[in-house]
């Protein structure tokens, strides 16, 4: 039987609103279902923002959603609006663009996001992947781990494309069309005998990206690192 996402989301929204009433500020959906790329076993990556959140609220939420169908597939983001307003703005850039609203709106709940925050999203994402790639290549040497790193590279490339153009491409197919051949190749899962070569190409790309997007103003500690700042963009403008 086909999964009816819209019917499931309406049931989810009803349960959350019955549980928290006027305290609900926002309900949304992220992940493959929001992007239209889901398969039969994809997670239901939901977002719930209340006015505030404590451990008792988490317990009430957990109890309320327990009877829902497909509970085992549920994951997502739960927060209070008071905390979300003070969240790292580089994280909020990706959070905003990757969230499909179902109840309420995110814009009034988020602080203004500047060009520097978008650049930092690129930089921080590349730094995390660089470290993980080095660790995997040195120690675990795991092909599934490399595949996970390639999957997560997508978010760095989305932010990088936005920093350059002001356009956020949520879907993988649309993003791949705009990437250079070398960038799009990094998103193709490595084959069994390509751990070394793909990891090397990934490290090279990430290292260059880290240098290019270092610091808010665009120059890293190394004076030879040239990093011209792109034109100012409006991070909430392209959804």
C-alpha cells in the first residue's frame, strides 16, 4: 500500500496541536520526503517548534506520537522558539532552506542571516567532512563511511552554490545540473576499488573550499590564501 505523506502529516499535526495547543509555533518536514526523493523506508524527518521546551515537554511529545503509524521511521528536530532564535546562524541557513512548512512560518522565528553566515555554513561543513575523511582514510578505511561523507557533501555544495548565486537548490538532480563535472563526480558513491582515489579527490576539494571560505571577511591566516568575497546575498530569498 502506498504511503500517503500528506495524510500522515495532517495526523501528525493534529496530534501535536492537541498536545500543546497554542504553544505550537511551527511544524514542518525535512529530509528526502520534503525534497521529493523518498523511498519506501525513508525517515519521516519532522520539525516541531514550541514556544519553549523542557524535559517534561519532550516526554509529552514522545508519548503523544507513540501511537502514530510509522513511528519507527520518525526522527527530526524539536526545539523551543526561544532557543532557536539564538541558534548558530550558519546552521539556521541550511535549516531554513531544507524545511518544508506545514503549520506556521519559520521566518518570524529566526534571526536575520547575513552573507557571512552562509559562508560560514560552507566553511564549517567542509571542515567537518575534511576531518572525517582523513580519519576514515587513515583508520577505518570504510567504503560505507565514505558514501556517507559523499552524501553529506551535498549540503556543503548547496550552501556553496547559494553563496555564489543566491539560489538554493534543494533537489539533488537540480543541484547536479549546476555543479562542475569534478564537483558532481564527488556525489557519485565510490566503487569498491575507489576508496583511495575518491577520498583523495574529496580531500582536495574540501581543503580548497576551507581555504576559500575561511573567516567572515574572506582571508585565512595564511597570507597566500586568496579568497575574494562574493556579492552580498539574501539568505531567505530563494526557497
